[in-house]
C-alpha cells in the first residue's frame, strides 16, 4: 500500500492525501507536478525513473477497511539526497530517454 508521503521532496510544498498535483515514481519518491514538469523533466532524481500521478486514497470507507481512516497517510517529510548540480546532470543525461527505456 502506498505511503502517501506528505510533501514534495524538492520544494517541500504540502501534498495532502487528496492532492491531485502529487507525482510518484515506482519507488514512491514524491514530488509536486510543478517540480516534475519544470525542473526534473519527468526524471526522478533518486532513481532516474519516470513519474505518474499519485492515486487518491478514499477519505471515506465505501468498502470494509478501505479509507484514510483505516490506512492513514504517511507523516514523515522527505527531502532530496542529491545536490542540484548532480540532479541537473542526471536529468540532462536521462530526459530524452522514455522511462520504459531507462
């Protein structure tokens, strides 16, 4: 089950569980759509994978035990582990490759 991390790892903006601008990679690295589109160019700075919109976990249980009440989102804020020069180099070397070919 997704952790639903609470913030963008780059700009630290809040990404609550209902955020439609949250993006994740296959390792669940979490960024806002603005950072993904304008800075990262669809390249995860941690794994070089691509991003997809993060699914929205229902606020209300319409099936037994399937809601944010039963499975609350994560509350641990994360930040980048790499500096901007390193990220820019990775993005430059990777951005023209489709995610499925990285």
